[in-house]
C-alpha cells in the first residue's frame, strides 16, 4: 500500500475557501480543480489527487465556488467564473492564504496555473479565456459542455434531475442561489455561457478533454461533438486540442484516474 506523501489544508484566499494539496516542497505548477455538483465540499477527498500528485510536480487547489459551502456570497453562474478568475489572478500575482482552523498564514505564488473542470466544473473552465486571455491551459473531465441537450441520450441525467436533487436532497442549503431563475437559463444555454457557444475564445488555448464511454450521467458523445466543433473552428491548431475517450470509463475515477495521468503527460509535467 502506497503511503501518500502529500497533505491538504483548508485555506481562505480572498474570501474563497478551498483545500490546498501539497507535498510541502516549493513548486512552480498549480492545478485549480473545479469540482462537479451536487456534492459536499472537498475535505481532502479529491479522488484524483493521488494521481495528479504522484511525482510531486504540482500543488492542487480545490475551491468552494462563491456562494457554495464555506465561501461567502451567492451561488450564480457568473460567480462560479469569478471564483476561478479571482484565484488565477491571486496565485499568479502572489497572495497570502489563511488556514481555516489554526489561522496560520502562507504565501502562495505559482508561475504556471492549469485548470481542470470535472463534470459541472467542466461547464465553466472552457470559457475562462473569454474573461482572461492569460488563461491558456485547460483540462475537462466528463464535462457538461452542452447542458441544453442533457437527457437526450438514454440513461443520461436531465436538467430536471439535476435541479430536483438540488431542491429535494438538501443541496440548496450548500448552493445558496441554485434554485433562482438564472440557473435554469444557464442549464438551457440561454445566458451565453455555454462552452458550445464560446469556442471562438479557444484560439490560443491548449485543451485536454477526457470522457468515459460508459458515462451514464453525461454522454461522451457531447465531448466528441464539442471536440469536432473546436477542430472545425481551428483546423491549423489541431495539435493544441486533445480528446481522450476511455472504453470502460464511467463518470468517476475509472475515467478521471486515467485522465489525470494522461493529462500530466500531455502537458509535460509528469
């Protein structure tokens, strides 16, 4: 049994709470990991951490979106984006994180910042370059890139399923604002924030897309369609975009574990 050689601590950075995974060694590389939903906030249980940190070449920060769990504010689509943009600026310029429990302060600064968006998080990571052109290295695992088509494939989760879980399973108390009308607009691609409608902003971006063919939550065909549209838009930059499909991958670690290893290799940080 391999003993984990990294730790995690809960920090607040500019009023955004999140878990920092680190081996304690100084590094230049940081992954900001935008998690899926609905789920409880990360408490050191990020399944992909053991693969992403295997060679101790990266730190990982897993934030609570603004308005979610331990981060203040209201949970809105734009605040999900703001969460990630704010953290990119803070970590790039240098910031001080405050430990949530012992209040110790830690200086944090990274030269290279890469985003991963899983499932729900994959709705927002691919559109970050629209809001900050400096953000150019992205990965999305089992992503929700076309929410309006949710449920169009057999067994796939629908938008009503997603909102129903938020309403009836108690998650609305964690996601403070999820039942507002703006989320219905977002889920049906009526607010201009769908990845499918923002491909034009990916011109100077490297994007790794991973999906399992046995995913019954979000069909891999959505990622395939998204990738094809990207390649059609930027045929001369084809090498900047990678789609990796996993024959036996589901919506969990059978996809994201392998994707984590392939992602590190493709970005040259393994």
